[in-house]
């Protein structure tokens, strides 16, 4: 598989860290090897994001479903993290955290949990009949020959403690969890590398056999001192892609990933990156630029196009003119109008020379045959007629022209922000049919609700909201390149923009964006959320909020909301906490988050999600508290507003 080019940089790090790990250096030492500043002192602290659900050291908690991950084979854990990240396994509360992390971070997590050697608790006593247990035991030891189900022990090891590096032990797991995993394989909700042997096995077992096997497995104790075997004594009875893949896994050399490119193609690669084309045109885990990524809009789902040079399903038959035409006029090669989910209202400003470079680079990618998934837009947005109207109102073909009154840097910044990097596609409000209102350029906008929540892109015009007028040039560069702001970290959709796009800005381009953004002068009204009355400072919600803060938040954000520099954001004097629009603060608490890994900040600390921990009222209380403590002063937040911000209530 062709990995996205950005992972090359990650691979370089991975290569060094893999050596550390191979040399049995502890995980925290491995972290020390990364030049990520003095802030990171232990992985044990970094994994706090995970241990709220998975238990201390990943040993699982007595309450129910969360699986134990301590001591499972390292490559198995790593594969699962990739599976969640790339959609082969689904658990939004967790995959959301993994979204903007590169492979080296996932490796570190896997390494940490794989090396936790902890005793297993006594198994839960599942009520079942002797007959059922005997059936379960027989399937585990002998399989079901009639239906091509091999013995579980043939792959999971005689003692069922797993086999390094990729097959997990299957004892010590809650029965609910095992049932749901086998069910997920049957229902195509869980996938492993193909051929997916567990999908085959789960489908071939009958429901009563699954019931018997899981009863037996969850009743059996983990053998004393049991560990994953180093190798299987016999070859696998049926093939498992996961196992084969890990046997042939080597660290590819950068030259094998990218053949030599001409100067023009290299420039194109750079422009594609900072234009953040990947974010929409590469589905997680799929081939670079092969498209078909769903883009959620208020009018339905639009799927991005396959931009690889495949003749039938990609741009194999396109010319540089066709490509330029698509960016510049929003028309496809055959003349049909494209939906503005493709940000051509901004990309229309891209210069012909830049378009040609991007096209030249795209032609160097391996062609991928992947037909276009049909859009599911509602009428009239699914018609060409609807698009004609939309375009007559909101789209002007344009090309970037320099402002001679301004410096070269300013002009370059303006080209990037307005054109190629299309910052306005989120930061400028779109009206009810999706057009952007130029008089409101960069004044902040609610983004369409998506799998990653309901976010607000703040106004870049207003220094109290999202503007950077009061930041130094270096602050803006650190923000674009590393995802770090003076008070904390980028979040939600902005985290993806940094992870996939802005971290690749050259120092000079980052500086030009800084010069341009800092020149913004606020004009007119801002887009803001509903304002609720400021509560009296000592009221019941605030007291309850304080108790919740002390219990759940203080350990990271500090007694005085001061945070810990380099690890946890300060909440005191933080404009994102006191913002009039409360959406982002609500999303932060409900969804948690790990800031994006970047070359300059490869090992960020994270925050666990509180969706399953706090009620809407408790979220409102704790937000009211942090908005009115340590010098912060802002309106209190009501339960209703929290429900509004999560889309539960209009
Ligand atoms: C909100 C609770 C929650 C958080 C936080 C969470 N997980 Fe999970 N995790 C789960 C659940 C639930 C599953 C099982 C999902 C399923 O049904 O497949 C899971 C599954 C896993 C698995 C697969 C286990 C297996 O045996 O196949 C791994 C590995 C894992 N999590 C690692 C992590 C790591 C690392 C983090 C921190 C970055 C983390 N999780 C954070 C709830 C959580
Ligand atoms: C042909 C080899 C093979 C056989 C036979 C096999 N397994 Fe598996 N099993 C695997 C592999 C490989 C994985 C890891 C899949 C992945 O990477 O997601 C796995 C994973 C699992 C998991 C997921 C564990 C977790 O922590 O999420 C369960 C549960 C499981 N197997 C149960 C069984 C049962 C029950 C049987 C017998 C009926 C069985 N397996 C037979 C190869 C096998
Ligand atoms: C916000 C998501 C998004 C971003 C960012 C994005 N695109 Fe697209 N792009 C789309 C969607 C969606 C379509 C398909 C529109 C349709 O089918 O009407 C598309 C279509 C296209 C097409 C037309 C293909 C065809 O078959 O007609 C080209 C060319 C293109 N994009 C190039 C780019 C380039 C180059 C970049 C980066 C500078 C980029 N896109 C950034 C979402 C995006
Ligand atoms: C996909 C939508 C999207 C795009 C594209 C986007 N942003 Fe953002 N931006 C957001 C959201 C949502 C936030 C609020 C979350 C946060 O503060 O990190 C934000 C926050 C910001 C902030 C305030 C950060 C803070 O914490 O104070 C700045 C500055 C910013 N964006 C600049 C940019 C620039 C420059 C670009 C273009 C290179 C851009 N954004 C492109 C969605 C977007
Ligand atoms: C394990 C440490 C940890 C705990 C516990 C924790 N946080 Fe966080 N918090 C973080 C980190 C790290 C971030 C940055 C996350 C990101 O950018 O994705 C963050 C971000 C935030 C933000 C967004 C700040 C900004 O600048 O946008 C808010 C608000 C917040 N936390 C509130 C809380 C509240 C309220 C609690 C308790 C219910 C809490 N946190 C518990 C670590 C933690």
C-alpha cells in the first residue's frame, strides 16, 4: 500500500524508535529520545487518556465492557489502533482520540500496554450448564470440522494466551466483549487485514456455538504466569492476513516510498500538502488521493473524487487544462458542475502554474481503480440546476492578483489563506444554501455537525475570539507548524487541518500567513452564539461545578486552572474557555482529544472523553465553574445550551 507522504517523516522517527524498542529500552526512555522539548517525562502519564476506560495500566476495570489491553502482543495492539483509526473497527469515543496521531505515536501506546505484566483477576463465574461448557471446551480444543472451524487453540496457542506478535490471548475477557467482537465480525463491523480468518470463523459458528464458546472462555482462568507464545508450533490451519503481514513487515526505506520527483513534481507535492487536499481526497487507510471520502454537509453526503491517474475511475485521461478548469471554474472534465463541498470558491484563486505543478505530481501516484461513490444530496442540491442557481449567487471565477500596496510576504499569505489553503471554507459563515458571504469573510462560523461533533470556527477578525493580531509571528508559526497555541492546543477540525496540512508549511510560508492574518482589522458584527445571563458568582451550579472540577479535571488543568506548560492547556485566561459560543468547550469536555502529532510536537498529551462520565447538567456546571474562576468571567452555561451544542436540542 502506498502510504501518504507525510508518514515518511513519521517513519524516520519510527525507525529510530523501533531501534530503541528492539534494544529493550523502556518506553519512557524511547520518549526521551524524541526531541519534543523537556515537557514529556513519562508514558504512564501520557496514557491517562486511555486508562479511564481501560483501567490503570490497561488492566481493565471491574465494570463491564472495556477490554483488558495490558500484556497483549504489541503488534496486535498496534494493528487494533490502526483498525480504529482507519475505520476497520468502530468505537467513536475511542477512534476520535486517535484521528490525528501518526504511526509512531500508536506504536508507543502499543508498546506501553504490551509491556504491562499484571496478574489477571479471577474469571467472572458465568452461569451456564455443564453441557454448554462441554460444547464450548470441545470447540475451543477441537473446532467444528463440519463447518471448517479450526480449534481456537490452533492459532491462539494451546494455553489460549496468544502468539507474538499479532495473535491475542482470549482468556480474561468479559463475555459480553467476546460475544460482541464475534458478532461484529459476522456483521462486518470489525475487520482485520484480509484474508480475515476471524470473520470466516465467526460466520461459520452458529449462535448457540458462540454462546457455548464464550461461556467457556470467560469462565476459564488465565494460566499462572501465562504469556503469549513466541511462535506457533504448527502452521496456521487457515490463513490470517494480520499474521502474514506482520511476518513480512519491515521498515521501508524512504526511497522505496517515493521515487525521485522532478522539481516541478516536488513543488506540486508541497502544494497538495499545504492545500490540504489529502484531508478530503484520501480516506484513512486507503491509497493516497484515491478519493471516496464522505464529506458531511447539511444537505447530504458528498464523496470526494479519485485524483490518481487511473484511466477509468481517476484522472488518467485528464489534461492539465481539465485539472485547471476544475479548480478554477468548478466544472469537471465532462463539463458537469461540481458541488462546492469541493472548495473551488477558494481554489479558483490558485495560479495556473501551481495547478500545473499539482497535476504533474498527481500523475506520479500509482493509479488506483476505485469507482466514485454516488453522492446522497437532497433536492435541489443534487441537480445541476440547483448548482447553476447557487453559482449565480455565490461563486465568482477569480484569479489571485497581488496588492502592490502590500509586502511580498503579505501577498503570499493572502494567496494561501484565501486561495490554496482555503481557511475561509470553515472560518467564513456559509448562508443557508452554503454560499460564503464575503462581507463576513473570516468572521467565524458554525461548522456542519459531523462525526467529530458540532464545532465553531472562531472569527479570525477578532483578537478576543480566534484572531491572532495579539500573537507574535513566532506564536502563529508554532500554531501552524506544531498545533500549539499560546494557551493550549488546536482542537477538533482544526487539529486535522494542522495534522494533514499546515504542519508542512515552509518556515517562510508560515511567516507569510502570520503577516497576513495579523493585518486583519475587525469590521462590523461578529457571529456569536446565544448569550445567557451571567449567574451570581456563588450559586448551586458553580458549587457543583467546583466539586466536579476537583474530582475530574484538576489533576491535569491545575488548582488554579494554570495547566502544565507543554502538556495540559491552561483554562485560566483562555479565550476558548470564555468564548461566547460555547460549542467548542462543550465538545472538548464530551469528546476529549489528543492534539495532533507534528514534527515539532510528536508526543502530545491527551484528555479523556467525558461523554459517558458526566451528564449534560454536570457538563454545564463544570463549564460554568471554569468560565467564572481564576479571573475568567463569562456567562454561565445551562443544560439546555449543552444539549443545543451537542445537537440533542434545537
Ligand atoms: C471511552 C472509553 C475508551 C477510551 C478513552 C479508550 N478506549 Fe480503547 N476501547 C474502548 C472500548 C469500548 C473498546 C472495544 C471496542 C469494540 O467494541 O470493538 C476498546 C478497544 C481498544 C483496543 C482493542 C482491544 C482488543 O483486545 O482488541 C485497544 C488496543 C485500545 N482500545 C486501546 C486504547 C488506547 C491506547 C486508548 C488511549 C489513546 C484508548 N483505547 C482509549 C474504550 C475506550
Ligand atoms: C486461523 C487462526 C485463528 C483461529 C483458528 C481462531 N482465531 Fe481468533 N484470532 C485470530 C487472529 C489473527 C486474531 C487477531 C485479529 C485482529 O488482528 O483483529 C484473532 C482474534 C480473536 C479475538 C479478538 C480478541 C480481542 O481482544 O478483541 C477473539 C475474541 C477470538 N479471536 C476468538 C476466537 C475463537 C473463540 C476461536 C475458536 C472458535 C478463534 N478465535 C479461532 C486467529 C484465529
Ligand atoms: C473539503 C474537502 C475537499 C478539499 C479540501 C479538497 N477537495 Fe477536491 N473535491 C472534493 C469533493 C467532495 C469533490 C467532488 C465534488 C462533486 O462530486 O461534485 C472534489 C473534486 C475535486 C476535483 C474534480 C474531480 C472530478 O472528477 O471532477 C478536483 C480536480 C479536485 N477536487 C482537486 C482538489 C485539489 C487539488 C485540492 C487541494 C488543493 C482539493 N481538491 C481539496 C472535496 C475536497
Ligand atoms: C475544517 C475547518 C477549518 C479549516 C479549513 C481551518 N480552520 Fe481554523 N479553526 C477551525 C476550528 C473548528 C477552530 C476552533 C478549534 C480550535 O481552536 O482549535 C479553529 C481555530 C483556529 C484558530 C484559533 C486557534 C485558537 O485556539 O485560538 C486560528 C488562528 C485558525 N483556526 C486559523 C486557521 C487558518 C490560518 C486556516 C487555514 C490555513 C484555518 N484555520 C483553516 C476550523 C478550521
Ligand atoms: C488527563 C488530563 C486531562 C484531564 C483529566 C482533563 N483534561 Fe481538559 N484537556 C487536556 C488536554 C491535553 C487538552 C488539549 C486537548 C486537545 O487539544 O485535543 C484539554 C483541553 C481542554 C479544553 C479545551 C481548551 C482549549 O484551549 O480549547 C477544555 C475546556 C478542557 N480541557 C476542560 C476540561 C474539564 C472541564 C475537565 C474535567 C471534566 C478536563 N478538561 C479534564 C487534559 C485533560
